[in-house]
C-alpha cells in the first residue's frame, strides 16, 4: 500500500493533506503520480548540502517529472490525457524548487500523520510506518543539517531556494525524528527495530485470536441452545463481538501491509547495495539473514491472519458478509505476494559475461521452512532474457508459464537448472548454479550508433510450487549483464555496467537508466570503481583532473553518457572511459603496490606537472609519475634535468613493464633523485626510500665468460634516456646535449630505452674464468697482453659515439704502443685515474 493510500484510509488526514497540496494546485499531480513521487523523492541518493545543490536536485526532479507525465500521455483514457496536459502546463508555471520542496514537505507531513495514527492505534506504543530509508545508500558518507545550510547560504543564492529550504526546515516534526536530509521526518528503521515491530503486531493479533476463540465458543453455545427469551440479546451480542473482531483484523492487516512495505524496502535497499557492490562499493551481505528473519515473521503473521479470517467466516450470523470475503481475498493475495517477493538472486552472475565461459550464480528463498516448501523442494530453471522481455515481465506483471518460457529465451545456457536445498542450521533455502555456460546469444537489431556492448540482458530464474493448495509461480531477475564474445569488447561493456550499477533507481523498469548525471554523482562512482580495483581512493586533485578531462567547450555540471564513453576526447581517438579503464587496468596489473604506497601521482596533466616540478624546492632530480594523456594505458616520468628544466619521458605501457618493471626502470635512471609527493602537504622523498621496497633483487656483478656448455654469455637489462643521435649509452648516465633534451610543452618526449649492459666476452680458458670485467692493472699487462688488449677494445666499442672525452682518450691510446704492453701512461697522471674513468 502506498503512503497516499494509507493517508486516504483516514478521512481527516486525507482532508488535511488535500488542502495542503491545493495551496499550490498540486493535488491532482499528487493523486495522479502518487507511487512514483513517493519512490522518486524518498529514495534519492544525493543529500543536498548547499542551496546550489538543492536547486540542481529540484531541476532534475522537475525534468524527470515531465518525462513521466509525457510517457503517461500515451494512455488510452482520453480524460487522463487532458489531465496530463493540464499538469504539464502547471509544472511549466511553477518554480522547480518550489514544486520540489512543496511535494517533499508534503510527504514529510504524510509520514508524520501516519506515525501519529500508528501511535494512537497501538495505545501509546510507537510503531513508525515509514517504509523508506531516506538517502540510505553506501554512496552517501555524510550530510549537513538544514540549519547549517541556511548558515552558509550567502547573498548570491537564489532567494526562492533559500526560502524553500527555510520552509522545509521550519516544518514541525512532533511524533517523529528529524532527518538530516532536509528535515524529512523519515527516521531510519533499523532491522532490529523492524523485527521488534513485527513481533509487537503479532502479540497484538494474538489478543484478537483469543477473542475469536471466545466468539466461536459462544457461537457454538447459541447453536446448541434451545429457544430462550434471551436468544435475541445473545444474537446481537455475537454480532457485536464479530464486528469488533473483524475491525481488529482489518486494522492488523493494515499494520501487516505497512510492515511488509518496510521489509520490502529493506530488501530493495539490499539489492541496490548489491548493484553498487558490482562497482566495488562496500556491501554487508550478512544483512540478508536479518531480512529473511523479517520475512519469516511476516509469514507467520499472515498465516495466522488467514486462519483467523477463515475461522471467523465459519461464524455465520448473516447470509452474506462481503467485507469478510474481500478481507479473505486480500489476505490470500498478501500471502502470495510475500512468497513471490522473497525469491531473489543472492549471488549475482558476472555482469560482463563471455560466451563459452563457465560462471556461477545462486537464488535464495527468504521464507525458510515456514510454508513447508522445503519438504518437497522445487527445481529452479534459468534462461537469459533481453531488456524488452524483462520489461514485459516487470511492467505488465506477466505470469510465468513454464511451457512457453523456453521459447522466450534469448540464448542457450548449459546446466541451467538446480534443485533447491534447505540447510537446517541457518534456515538457508537456496539453489546454486555452479557450472553454467552461455553457448549462444540472440541479439536485437541495432539502431543508430548502438553496439553489442550497450545491449543489456538478464538471467531469469523461475520455479513453481504449491502453497495452501494453490499453485504459485515465482521468478526473479539478475542484475543486467552484457554479453561479449571477445576480450576487446570488455572495456565498453564495463562502461555500460558501471553506469547502470551506479545510477539506476531503486524502482525502475528494466533496465531504464538516465543518460546524464551530475559530476557529484559520477565522481563518487569513479572513486568507488578505481579505489576498489586498486586499493587506494582518488584524491580531490585526482577528481578535479578527471572533471576537467570530461568537460567540453560548453562546461556543465552534468556529464552525459556520450561524454562518458561514446565521444572521443578532444584530439584523441579514444573515449574518456577507454582511457580511464586502461589506466585502472595498468595500475592494478603492473603498479598496484606503488599506487597504494602513494608513489604515483598519476592524474595530473603536463602543464601542471611542469609547473609543480619547477616550483619544487629540491630542484634538479625531482620527478613525478603521471598517467599519459596520449597513450592508452601509458605512464610517463617527468623530471627536472641538470639544466633546471623539465623533461618528460615517452610513456611506458604494460608491455614494457613485462620486460622490466617500473621500479627497476626508475632505479636505472640516476637523473631521478627526489620523488615529488602526491600529497600536496608532504615533502619530496628520496627515490630509493620511496621505491626501495619495489626493486627487484639483482645479483652482484660476476666475472662473465662463455658458458662451456651453451656457449652463451649472461646479460642484464638497464634503462637509459636516449638523446638525438644516440645509439647506446651508459645506463643511468645523464647526457650533456643542451636544449635538445629539454622537454618543451607540446614537443615530442625523449625516448627511454632498455639496453643490454656492456659485457666482457672473454675467450674461454682456465686462466680467463676469473678475469674481471674491469681493465687489468698496469702490472698485469706484461703477463697477459692479449687479454688486456681485448678488454680495452671492448670498452672502446661499448661507449656512445662522438663522446669528446672518450675520443680524446681513444686518440691517446691509439698513438701509444698498447699492443706491446705500453698503455700510454704519459697521457694520464696515474693508472688509478684511467681505471676510475
């Protein structure tokens, strides 16, 4: 039962609220879209924390409201069409903020009235009947009270917005707690409290059951008694007793409906959090056990009520009792709805599903052993449905027909049936699908720019069982899945799933989703996704960088689906999501621990990196690591070179790191001394202190000779920075080629290369096994002139060409008679000087 229906059941409450809505001419709107307005406002994910944000929320609500009305215009009822046209005109004439705040305040008043009626009916025992948890999502981490909002509002704020916020703030909330979400009187109903309320209602109904026993007993006396002058008095007394019991049962049923709505809302919240968990948000799966406990108590409640209604109908004092007949039908339908709503997917299948790949899922029935279904456990079947087929079952409430479902499948799934099992220890009644495999998929025709990665499917689980001699067919849908056939379809598929998980409303038609969201919403989703994947959340600076990257020429607070994953970034051939996904994958696969340790700044553009490095107090040798803007899944190093200018190395990708990891590459570059901190309040850290834990262990240099078996010489890999004209250089040695190395913004980045370290190739002999790589000392030259010559020759062959220092030494040596053992020492002050070189 919707909130407005509960208000309508009390004449005085309906009259008060009708007058309230008529103040703004919104009564027809409240009546026409009652369930939608309640679900839309009471399940909002964003709590406005400023007047500007309130205005944005109101505008978004106004747009959604108009779309809902326009969709209603397709109805066949002509009078409804004209009514919708009038409502659309009303919306156009009313301020968005005024409309939103008046409706929201009205819902607050309705909740307060229902709570007051609940308190009165339960003789002073408070039993809140609010089935909603305002803003109860894992995305909301904090809030501001309305008084704080009013305090920070300034003269530049829209006066109507401030006035509307003040109106909300000033609403009296007697009988209910004030929610921080704009003063909504919607206290969060904890599951513990909910279970207590169900138990309390059961106990109250127990008193009604006792009265019913007495009624049946008196009725039996009346039937067995002979004619008596007090027969008419006894008959009237029985009529009054029965009428009182029927009224109490009707009131108990109303309580049951309210409690059922609260439990269903808790289940919807759980499923919403389950979807958020698909993006990596925290998720308390264990709360499902508490929700099941509530379902079991409700089943006990409705079963006792059903038995009581049937027993009351046996007390036939008049020929026809339409009220009891209607109540019996309502209770039977309520029990059926309870059983159907308790059938859920507790372990979701992979949301990006590849054909011919095994996967698992499971469904759970939250009624435990209450109805005895576990004694004859049913078999659950599974098929895959398209979005259109899913909408048909949800929006039209199509009944499950097992004989025709096989023909409605959009694909072929192997191992798609499982018998439910009951675990007595924890009352878990579930069916596990451990080895399913999607063999084929039927796709719908694509329109415009649609791709297979945009197409959503869902797994449809269904079964049939018997409850109280009537057959019940139950079904449930999984979260949306995207089906792919190749790994290169994965990034765009995850864009579809990420967007849907983050921004789907709790109540919706499958799988309708907005095509634009605010940056506040998207930033939360991106942070959750990246943080869960890499183990470290994004900073405010990181998010500011992403916001700038998403913007186009016309800056807007809203980010569209096309901006997110369809339109290429300016001057690039890839989209924002492709870039973001590649960075996330690179970080997770190749740099995870370094990212967690805060060694990688990552999200910073060239201009800001250039400016930050030049401002660094540590100057030459200061460096940072940033994600490349031009290379998908690339990471680049920017550093201050010996000339005091900023150099940016060409990006490395995952393929490069498979050869040599990032930490070892940084170790090889001696020009990198101080790591610029990713935290603006921290100081630079010595390179080896920051990356020392991530270096690979390298063996100490050993004499290298030809292996007598393989004939090979071992080699090691080192990184060096290449300048124009360089073929090879000593590892980690900075080059002195002036401005050619300096990185000017917009110019090509200097290349870095992985090169084999120069090694000595020594002819194999017993004497040469212990020969060191370094040049032999002077006193050894007479005893081993041939080896000495080979060593010097290879030193000269292993240096960069056109090096002026090397050329000078080479000329000096070539002029001497080094082949005869003379090293040309006249050109050096000492042999140590030559060896040091």
